[in-house]
C-alpha cells in the first residue's frame, strides 16, 4: 500500500501545483489521525493534524472540508469513510487549496483502492508517533474559579481616621465598619455578614466618600449604566490604573442592561451599551470548559476580546496563575489548533507584569483576578462580528459541532477576502456600498457592512495586502468599525 498511496499523494501535489502555481504539500491519515502518508513539510504540524482528525473525523461527512482557525494554510478534506487528505501551501493563498474539491472524488476512489489492497489495523507508514501515552493531568490548586473569591479576597478595607462616637450609622453600617480594621478581606466580610455584594459596596462607597475608610492596593469607583443611569461599583487594582485605558463589562443590580466601561489613568469613565448574549456566572468549573461557560464567566466582551486577539494573531498575556492559564489554553486549542503556551499566550504574576509592562504594550492584557482588560487597539473595538458569530454558534448543540461551525465561518470570510482582492485589483478606490453591490452582482456573494473591517484585516494577515486605503466608508453615519466615535 505504501507505493500506491505514495503515487496518489505525488499526483495530487503535481495537479495542485499545476492549478495554483505554488507548491502544495499532501498528507493522508486514517480516521484515527494516524498518518498513512506524510510529507516532511508537515513536521511541525503533525500533532495538531492528529488531534484535529481524531476529534472531528466523525463530525464531517464524506466530501466535507474544514479550515481550522490559525492553521497556516492547511485544509482538511474527508475523502472517504476511513481517510482524510490534508493539503498545505505555506506560500500560497489558502483559498487556492479549495480548488481540490473538484478532484476529491477521483482521489477518494484512488485512496480507497489503495487501502483495499491489504487487510490490517491502522498503519503509520510515515513513522509518526502521534498516539503517545497521555500523562495524567496535574491537579489544579483551584479546580473551580470563583469571580467573587478571586477578586474580593485580595481587597482589605482599613480605617483612615478615628471615627467619633457621635457619628450615626445604621445597624448594617455599624456591622460593616466594625469589620474594616484592615485584617479581613471583602470576601470574609460578605461571608461573615451574609450580605449581597451590592449592599456591601454601596455602604463602603459611602464611607469612602466620607474618608472613613480606604482599600489596600485597590480603588473603588461608582459607574452609572448608560441606558438607565442605575449605579454599580467597581474595584480596580491600583497597579492597573497606572497603565493604559482599562475596559470591563458591567451590569447593575437594579437593571438588566450590559455595558462597557472604559477608564483612563485619571479615572475618567466612558460607557457604551452592548447587547446581552448570556447571563453572568460567578463560578467556572475548569473541568467543564465550553464556549457558553467561558462567555458567561469571563463576560462576553472579555471572551470576544481574547478570541479576537488570537484570531488576528495578537499575543495575549494573562496576569494570574499559570495552572489556570494552561487549562484555558487546552480548551482554546480546540478552536485555534496551533495555539501554543509561551508564544501566543503567556501567564505572568503581578510583579513580573509591572517589571516588564513595556514589553506587553502590543499585547491584549487580561487580569484574571479583576477580569479587567487592557486592549492594544487604538479605538477600543466593539466586537460586533464576534457577537453575531457566537450568537449563532451557541444555538448549535454539541461542542465539536460548534467549533467546526466557527471554523466554517472563518473559511467563508477567507473565501470572501480572496474574491474581494480580485474585485479590488482594478480599482484605486472603492466605497463600501459599491463593493457590497459589486460582490453581490458579480459573484453572488452577500457581504455585510460589519464584516468589511474583518476582511480588511484578513487580507493583511493572510494575503499581505493592505485594503484599508482602497475601501472607503460611504457616509460618516454608516460606520462599519467596531466602535462608534463617542
């Protein structure tokens, strides 16, 4: 079978090279992810190919294909009930690989004929050893993350002056003030008095404004909902305030509105209403990670920010425990196959972050205690594309099918980008409206206005082409960016 498969792979490489004008490499696996044939160009990608095939083979129909996120011009084609063909063109356009669809049936039959020549268990003719023995996972110190505990156990209120016996307090205010001696954390006080967060924070803020108390290494601020003007309270680590503008998603106890708060070094606050996707959850079981659970726990803006950064190859640094970050990466690798800890994502402690802050100026920075982000975008983008994407993805039952559909949306945008590049070749400049009309008329492709900024970035990342100077907004009132000018 080795000679037979080798001839099929060589023929595919020759035909694809002839059709695309670039070198195309081929690997073939069985349904378990074992390599039947592998070109040496895949050496650095063998593990992610094995993992992808092993996980997703049963979810793809014969003739289906998939482009995993961040897969560096690699496309998977399910050629038969027992085989997957993987194509790779490191120097070409990823859309070129999809021309193989027209030849898939022919080579599916050829591979099936090769495999029928012998009766055996799955082979690994390329010498791949991807079915390695898995070591037991290191037990996490914190198997369940608690938003309340992570943040509030580190905040200690203390007296800033002696309180006169003439001061009048309510019973609850007196109880709270008696516990603010600098030894108990907010988490301890909540548990001891068995009160809700907002009740405690409202009283603490009142005492703060009267200069009775303050907080070690944290700042307490009051923020109003941009829709209804109801108030909520936010604790910010002081070391973050010394840096760039912070962003966090909030809601108040008295309303059901979700909004973003942008806070600068001088505590100037801007707020922006956003549509709600899922309710907040205060705990996250690290043994049961899913898109839905992560969006609910991190809050949609932070999850979208992380997704957006990885999608567009912006590195991310988490301030928090390495063990937790490693668990998050295990899940994110199901979506972004090539994601590596220590490269695209780092974890640092607070002291290391403060010492090396300038190194991280182009990173997305996420504080895993306060869930506050410092984003690297000039205009603090609103993630409209991600919201629409995951609103539809979460309607699908089954984690693997959700991930495949996410990959499918990525593929759709890649193909649109390829077509738009062709359409824009003859123009010095084209408006968004004319581009949308032209794509619909010439290619029967419907482009949404909110997708255009995504496509411009994909053109830059995947095709090394700057479309931002060619595609112009039609009118100032029709913004296609993620953030209005406000």
